[in-house]
C-alpha cells in the first residue's frame, strides 16, 4: 500500500535530511515553477538546504517568480544539476508523476537511491516513489504544497509573501485564472490566505498574461486565421503549427502556452487540439469541455496523458500523418463528443 498524503511521515523523513533537491517536469509551466519555488522557500524557512532543478529552460513570463532565478537548468548546466542531485539527502518531484517527464535528466533521477517524494495532481502516478502527496481533485501541485504547509503550520505564519506569490501563480495558471479545475469551494479560503500573505492577484495576472512579445501575438493571429481547422461534425477544432510557422515568428519556449484554449472558445466545440511540429516529434496539447476525457484519448492513441479536460501527448509520426490519424479516430468518439455542456 502506498503511504499517501501523510504529513507526519513526511516530517519524520525531513528530520533525517539536510540537503533537498526539488525537481519539476520538462518544459515547466507556472504550476511546476510556482510549486517548486513555494516548497523550496518553505523548506529553507525550516532550515533545510535547497536546490531547485528544471530539466530545461522555463518561459520568460515566469522569471519574476521569487526564487526562480536560483533554478538550475539541467540542460544548460548539467554538471551543476547532477551535483545537486547527488548531494541531496532527499528529492521532491513536483507537478509530474512519471520519471520520463524530466526528459534527459530521467536517467540521473532513476539512479538516485535516496527517498523521493512526489507532490502532484495528475492521474495514475507511477510506482516506486517513497512517499506520495497526490490528489487528482486538487487544482494544481501548488495547491497541494499549500495544503502541506498549512498542515505543518496551521497558523500559516511561515507563509511569506514570496511563498504566497509562488503558490498563487501556480494555482492561477493551472486553472486558467479560475476557469477550470476550480470548482472545489475549499480552494477559495486558500486563495484568500495567499492574498492575505501578500500575493497580489492583479500584479501577478499582469506579469504572467500581459508579457507577450510582438512575435507571439502575431503567431496567435496567424494560428487563428491560417492554421485553425474546425470539424463541426465532430465538434472538434484544432490548430497545427509547422516548423516554418515557428521559425517565421521566432518561436520561443512558452509562445504557444494557452493557444490550444482558443479552439474551445468556439461555441459547440467540445474537443480542441494543438499540434506543434518539433524536432523529431509532434507535440500535442488537448483540451475538452464536459465528459470527453482527453486523458484517456491521449493515453490510448498517443504517448501522453494528464487530466480529464486537459492533457498533453507526443507523436513520433510526421505532422501530416499525426493529424490524419487524429481525424480518423474522431468518428469512433462521436457519441461522447456530441454531449454538449449545459447548465445544470
Ligand atoms: Mn500542474
């Protein structure tokens, strides 16, 4: 039996350790970075020595996050990241639940023999972690970090402004500013506590969402005007981006973040997908409204998974073949795709 969500077990383990390495997933998003810096800063307040590792670079619009300037980019500074891992008495993995999600760094993580704690909110966590803080009903890994902090420190006196801002940005980005995964009423007292501790929702929203480059905004325009395909019969819309598109608009990490959501903004569309042609593979982002599970779909037909209404996947086929395969699959799901969301 997996020992899960047990703060006492975690605290006992913490007593034994001095150096802790925190690791987030490849292509980190706001939740991955925010949960990591939030947890990292909290552990430092507890007197621990903390190293934070990212498998690769994270987007520029997250670089203001307190503590994020200390994150080691394992792709760029591999030796430094491996050193931090080897020095660690404990590893904490945040916002992912399968080791392959750290990309090239997974080999190092697999070789690590100390305790590995998982803090995550995705479905079906992999076996082999020492302790699990997993709750799929949580909005984000950052919310789970908040829960851990609150259980250790119920008065939240250790919730500094910097920790609060980190966790707020994680919850805000993973819920699309409280648009999805945010129906749990228990989430809102936590938001209140974060704001009380000094997180500034207006400022954080501006720092995250009003920072597009001109190229990114034009890529959005190009995507919607020239690369959007609507399949009304299947209540599906998708956007595809080729190498050339990315090159034309000087694509940088994070530029397509949130782009897939525009597909679902069309009335009557229940499944939205973004196909992005990368070197050697096609990156697939999937979103759905209502009952259609993009997690099941991504797991069954592509390499990937995530949540019921938001998932990511990869295809090793050419872009054209990937899209063809996708279109061929849609008739199999016509019943589920035709269930529209309605007010209940
Ligand atoms: Mn997350």
